[in-house]
């Protein structure tokens, strides 16, 4: 997702115009997909949480509560 790549430069780098340019859309076309910047950023966050949930679902966590919590935190921090 173009917005996710731009987000690596910091939140201020994610503008509707820059995302549209990066995705090969016209500046106004992006509004057909997202009503505003907040909706776009929410979609980026949702995608990230879905990826994290899929990663967690594939892992079998073992150990006591603290060890499992540490493994979950490591998975969270390792997400691109």
C-alpha cells in the first residue's frame, strides 16, 4: 500500500495527494477510495493489525504468561 510506504517517512508524509501520486491515481481519485486522510490512516492501521493477528494466529505460544507476553511483544515490534 502506497500510504504505508509513505508512513515510513513519518505521519506528515502521508497526504492524500502524495498517496494518490504514489499509487498512480489522480489527486481526486483517491477520494473515491477514502473519504479523507483519517479514513486512509485508519485503513493503514487496520491492515497492520490484520497482519499482526495473522502472524499471531500462525504461532503457537508456549511458556508461562510472561514468556508468551514477551513473544507477543516481539512479534508486534518486528512488524514492518
